[in-house]
C-alpha cells in the first residue's frame, strides 16, 4: 500500500527542453503501474504537495490498472495525460517513476 507523505514544493524539478521521441504505445509501456498518479494530491498555498490515500474511483488498487484506460480522458477530465513535456512540470512524480527514470529527472523520494 502506498502511504502518502508531505513532499517538495511546486517548481523544484528541473525543466527539460529536449525530449526523446516515443510513440504513444512506447510511452505508455514505460509505466510500471505504481499508481501514484492516480491518487489525489493536495497543494497548499505555499506550493507544498500532500499525497492522500484516496485513489481515483477508476483505479483498481490491487492491480494498479485503470478500469477505463482507453477512455480515461473522455470519462474523467481530471485525469492527467502524462507526456515527456509534462513529466518535468509535475512536482509529485517520484524518483522511482519509470517516466522520471527514463528522462533522467529527479523527484521526491518515496
């Protein structure tokens, strides 16, 4: 089970300008299904991110797979589409995230 903790402030990750080319399938295949993306996060007025224990209602918490994956952006407009350009801008992605590792970025240790 993932146990949320207080993490770093928004904007502390390095920003990248050159991104490797991935097909959509290659990019999706990098995901290791940790599920951190699918849990609610709260950002306070100081930019500090707090992780909650509340998963998206479409996340199967046992398999860490989305129950509506193919239609997730249509059904759940709050779902964040991760892309190489987005990864460096999201302060809550952790060091063990496959996307972060592939792009050589560092995030908070979990």
